[in-house]
C-alpha cells in the first residue's frame, strides 16, 4: 500500500475497528491504566450475574475506540455483544429513562428476531399496544414482529417533544409493572437462546451519552438505575465527566444514588510530566499512533525505520506529537492539515505553518473571561468543572494526570 493510498486513515473522522483494527495502538501504558481490561474482567468474573458499568472520559480520550476494542475482545471470548451509539437514535439533550429503556429493549429484540422464528411472550404485546394507543398511533399494518413497532414508537417520540415528555411522565411510574416485566422476559429469552448456541452471555454497550446533564444522570442512572439493572445481561454506558462531581458532598450523594456504581474514567495519555518534560514512553506511543496509519502492516520498529517517507525527519514527527498535547483527535487534525498542504514527506516548515494557523484560530476564540478562567485552573488546586471541561473541548486547556493526581496546562498561559 502506498503512502497516498493510506492518507484516508489519517483523517480525524476515521473510525477504528469499524474500518480495520490493524490501525489500533494500545495506549494503556501512556494512560497509566488498562480500562478495557478492567471492564472486561468485571464481566468475565461474573458469568451468571448481570453487571452494570459506567465509563466516562474527556471528548477525544478514545472511549468509542476502547469500547469497540472491548466488543472485539468479548466476542473472541464467546460473548454476544451489541454496540450502539445512542445519539444516532435518541435526542440526548432531552432524553429520559423511558426512551433509553425502550431503546435497549429494541436492541435486544432486533437481535432476537433476526432468527425469524415467532416470539412467544406474555407481557410485551400489551406493553407495546398501551404505548401505541396512548400516542394515538394507527394500528401497524404488515408488521408481524415487535422490534419494528418499538422503533416506530421511538421515532414518534424523537419527532415530538411534547409526546416525549408526556409519555415519559406516564410510563416511568409504570416501568415496574408490565413494561418492566416485558423487558425481563425478552432478555431472558435472548440469553437462553445464546446459551443454546454456546455463547457465554449478552453484553450491551451504549455509547455517546456524553451530553447528558448532571440532572439527567441523577434521574436516569440514580433513581432510574434500578430499572436499567433489570435487563438480565451485562451493560456498559458512557457518561460525561460531569458524572464525577468535584464537590465532596455532591459526590457522596451521587455515589449513594448510583448504588456505588461510579463511572470508570478513561484517562488521557499523559505526554509530559508536571515540569513539562516529555515522557519518552508516551512520545513513542504517539509516534506509533501516527505511523501505523501509513504502515499498518509493519512492526513498530519497521515503521520507525520508514519515518522519512512520511516526515522530513523524526524531529518533525516529534514536534507534531508534542504539539498535540496527547489529544488524539487534535493530533490527527494537525496531521491532516499538513497533508492538505503537501504530499509526504511532510516538511517542518509546513508543520510550523499549520501549527501557527491553528494557534491563531484558537487564540481568536478567547475572551478575557476565558483567559482568566485558564489562569485560575493553572494556578489553583485541581478541580474538574463544567467550565474546565468546556475549555478542554475547545483545546485551549489540557488535562494531565500522574500517580499524584491531575493538573492542567495551556498553550496560551505560560
């Protein structure tokens, strides 16, 4: 494969695992923790009892990539795994427990009904009919299975804010009745079917719930968590970092509401220490993250030997990696910016130009209050707030961590 043929893999929107897992680089050493191993072992060590796990991390930290890696690993070990990006189907900024619950039930039904056999259930038909009648939906014609009817209900809810909120109020008090029983029976049927096929169990991964507010999280995963646990399978949900409140009293209350199921945080890769010195191990990982997109079938050592085919020299690659602060989407954004200017090998002059343009663009977004906030986070004891998270999303503030805790850095305040 030539370098030019490899360029699409350098696009920031290129999705690992959905394309080809040969592009994956394990960053656990640079993160300081193998979160996927922790999530996987929790499931494997509980083969006959459902597990309920939450995963959070900064935007761009790699949650989706790691969940897809988890999916691939669990499937190799004999589990049936359903991965789904919730924001493709639900209005995340106004989603409630009812929609998430119906969404999970739909995912299970879709897998169960793939085999084409008729489904014998007691509670599900009445639960669906009740919702259809409440929404005044016309009787379905030519639909003989349940998953399409639930999909139709979910689409109706997404298209109508008033229906969504009214039905939420109507149904959430009834989840413990026929609707909850329907979920339990459908899950039990699917797990029995999987066990007959020699599978170890069912795992559902719900991604992209990063825009949930703290209030939504408390309602859905606090009070409503007991209903989400009623699905007799393993479930993992991604949540925003706000799910880890900084205030001690708020954190204690939140831990109580979540029944001890606090989110596992996927750490960012830490490129530099607190004094700003580059960590060789992390730098080498970032080198491989870049080079594997061009040479996916070479060994790490062979990729480094080919670096001059992609960059003017190893110093150019290192400057790119260091400028990214270890933020992977930002790294590929800078790399792609260089490739838009010239074909490989990328010259240091081109990289410096791209970095200068990018810096000026981000600088133009800063207001006085942003500068004051950045200064505050750099000089005060570490606290992760919604303001800090927003600044990190804008790539004007970067979070790092080590064994002693976390801290911030910024290219705009020295």
